[in-house]
C-alpha cells in the first residue's frame, strides 16, 4: 500500500472516530497480542484458520487481535460501569487462506454500547451512527435478527436435548438443517445406531476403556440415545414454519407482517417479533427509512460470530465478493461468557475505512 | 535450463518412484555414494533429478525451485493453501496409497459417525471443561474437513509421530491419522468412523505453475509427458 493510501485511510478512521467520540463514546484501545486460550475457547479451532498465532515464552500462545470486541468486552466486564459507550480504532489481523487478494491486516473503527435500559434504542443508535458515517458512499444496508430464530428453536415442541443440539448449531446452517432432517424423521437413523440400541447392554462386552472419556460417559450417551429414539418426530407443521421463518427476506415492514403471521402458529417468537417492531420504531425515530430497509431472518448466520439478536451489515453492491464495509450486532450472551456468568446487554459495530476510501476513489 | 524433478530421497517411496519411471523408459538413480542426495537421469535429456524429503516437495514446487515433484497428494493439500491453483496433477502413480481418517477408541460403542463425534464433543466439553482433543499432524486437512461437516467443540493437538498412542497417554481423545490397512489402529484399540475418510492419498506427479518456465523447460516437459503416456 502506498503512503498516500495509508494516510487517507488513517485520516478517515480518525474522522469516523471523532464523530463517534463527540456522541459521548469513550476512546479505548486493546493490546495487539491477545491470549490465545480465550479466543480458542470462544471460537474453537476455526479461529486458527483466521488469526495469526505466535508463542511467548512466559505468556504462552498469543494471537494478533482478530477483532477488538473480545478485549473491549473483557475490559468493560472487569471494571466498567453501566451504561457505557466505547470507540476504538486500529488494525486487526486476519489470515487469508482462501483468497490472497484479501488484506491480512486492515483498520477498523468500532462503536460498542453497553446499555440495557432500552435495547431497541441502543440497536438503533449503533445502526444509525454507522449509517451516518456511510451517508456519502453507495452502500446497501441489510438487517436481520438471530433472536427470532433462537426463540423459534426454544419454542419447538420436542425434547430439551434436541432443542439444545439445534441451538448449538444455529451458526452452522448445513448442520442445523441435517439435525432438523433427522429430528423430523426425514433422515433415517443410522443402521449401526439401531443395532447398538437393540442390545440390552451395549457396553457388556467392552473391556478396558481407553483414554479420558470414561465408561460412565459412554453409558450416559447411550441413555441419551435411547431417550432420543423414543422422542416423537418434529411435526411437519413446525418444520414448515421454521423453513418459512428462515426464508423471510423482505423490506422491514413486510418482514414484520410475515413474522407476525408466523407467530400466530409459532407463539414462541411473539416476544422476539415485538422486539423487532420496537427496533423498527427506534430506527425510524433516528431518521432511518425503514420502508426500504431490507430484513432477512437468516442474515448473519454463516459468519462465525457471537451475535444473538439484531445483526446488520452495509455492503458495497459492486463488490459483493468483498467483506462488508461495516457489520455489527447484539451480543448479550458473549458478555455473560466473558463476564464469568454475569452479562450485560451489549450491541456494537465496526466499519472499515479502507473500503470507504476505495469506494470514493471509484465513484 | 533443465527441468528439475523432485523425488523423495529415501525408502519405499523413492524406490517405487524409480520403478514407475523405469517402466516408462526414464531411468532415475542416485549418483555416486548411496548417502548423497544427488541423482542422475537417463532416457530423456534436460531433466535433472533432485532428491528431497517428501514433506519439502510441496513447498519447493510452489516456490518454483523445482518444476516437477513426486509426493503424496495428502502432503500437497496439507502444506499448500489453494493447492489446486498452485500445482497441477500430472499423473496419479498408483502406489503409496494411504487414507487420512478419523479414529476413536473401540470402546466408544455409541460413536460411528461424525454426527456422533460432534455430539460427544459437546458432552465432553461440558463434563471436562475443555474441548475434545484430536491428535494429528494434518491440521489444515482435518480442520477444513470438520468445519465442512459442522463438527464443533473439538481442538487439534499436534502429533508428529506415534499418534495412535496419544489416547492411551490421555493427551487426546481421538486421532486423525494416515493408515493403509488400519492394522496399527486396530492393534491400538481404535476404530475408524464410518464417514471419517478425509482424503485418500497416493503418490502423485505434480508440476508447478508454468508462468516462469523457459521454452527449453516447456519442450522437455512435453517430451517427458509423451514418454510417460507412451
């Protein structure tokens, strides 16, 4: 990258950050090197494909920060007081194993709001702030809400174990679908499993159990599989409602109507749909034109993230193969994980100034 | 400029590679002392033999320091990202076959599929407070495979040898390893998952990207390919 380009990107980042700071956000920062164990615990092995890992003789495995959200949340949970608003600016680092044209380091400007007094208003505040920063470039917003799918799964008329399995794979659509297929009886039970369960005690002829996973853990899973074998399949109606729900892709007001219709038969989503309605009102109050704002129930499901409610992105229509210009969402559950059991409602977003500068050059 | 052909520098893989080329009229041999890594080629002009460790051949091909190389298709996939944009398969050679698979203890009567492994990983993490460990040296291949199949709550632990023993030593709960007959696995009380086949590897002749090749090298390659296919 040339010095001029780099200067233009940092200038823009500073300009964005000063707008956010003028709104009352406290400027914060994070270390470049983050302890790997926390990130691995949160994201699993997949983070190794995304983050650069290095070794420190005293501190152990460290990662070049792949994002700011985790350290900012940690710092807030350790000694922040509510409500709080933070902004940060700096480089994040991502390995690019698939596409060598994508940068391995780029500047992010972020805004994080920890304020539980009015979640809909906080969602709208973050979205409208970022929309304001992008007012002069040609980007297309898209919104979603992971909370609606979560509520739908939690309301399914099936065993707690099956609901938990679906919740665990909410962010892996392929796995999620194959679980649904199995729970609806579309996919047959593997022959090997039926054969195993047909035995009185499948562990009867098993000698020593090798390794750390114990005989009692194996027995517990066999009990769980027996219970699952007697669980009735998911009803065709519930399956259909879930599929209809996930297919909603409309302007926000039409999506709201469609989801209200679905909630007549799938009562568990009513609260989440009310939340969507409140958010649309809050967005409207902030001057966002909700009549043209796109909403997709499935949006944000494929990115390996921690969002569990409102999600949004701003995409450059001409560069759909590039990562979005800005993204964000609500991550209440993450604060609970990082806060050691106590969580706070939180929502935030990041913007990539380099994408904005590049778009302005081509406009 | 000669066309440099990288071949594994020892063992059965070297011998079988030499035999494979000999059957096609190209004689490869170690020149001089048996312990020297220099080679000679008869039967075609312009080809230079470079003896290397099989694990180094992918990187040397990618860097363009050799133009052709014989190595396992597993090593190419493990060591090069976007391998199919960096090298091209010229011939699958039909030996050195080995499968990269996932195996778990025989005693896990409740686990036959990746589905089971995923469910067990979730329960294991809840019980033990850390992710189920899979020992392997094929980090990229295993991680991509498990991601594509939606397996979560595992971690990879590095094992560069005697991987089957890691479960007994309680440094891993499962393994992802290369096997040709499955005998070592069975002897160690392990079984292969029904859908745990990650890659069926065999010795393969690869070429690097041709962009930087000289006309001489292109001509030699053409002559070599027609000899191999004759």
